[in-house]
């Protein structure tokens, strides 16, 4: 888990290398008042062929490990994921350098 800031809102994210997109819970997306989202319905297939659908998506920036990265976030129903945000392969396919280990996370002041 990593502490990040998305649109001024701090949260812990799960880094999931097997996830092809970035997703967040609807309740987390509702906290982001300065974003514009658009309808985006994608069918997602999870473990044991469980299905869920994205509702909307938005583009923003995420601050993590003293760096800012552009992200596209897909919103799903709260029942579909346990964590507020799951960061997948799109971020990991960039030049992102994530710090792992016992050092406390530093976050951008909000």
C-alpha cells in the first residue's frame, strides 16, 4: 500500500501489477470535487470470472513519492473493490520510480 494524493485528496492505494487499468471506488471519486468525469462503461473480469462494470472515468494527476504523474481513473461501485484506489499497469509502464520499504511515505501538502 502507498500513500498518494489525487486531486488534493490523500488515500492509500493498492499497487496491482495484474490490473490493466486504474480503478477507484465511487465513494472516493465523489470526494474529488474539482474533476470532470465522463461516462465510461467497461466490463471488468476479476478472480473466478467475477464481473463488474466501470461507471465513469476521469483524468487527473497523482502525487506519489515526491513525483506527480498523469492518470486516468475508472470509477466502479463500492461493492466491487475493497480499497479506495487500485493502481494498475498504466502507471507501472511509465518511468515511475516507487519507493518500497519501511521508510515513511512523504506526501504533497494539501
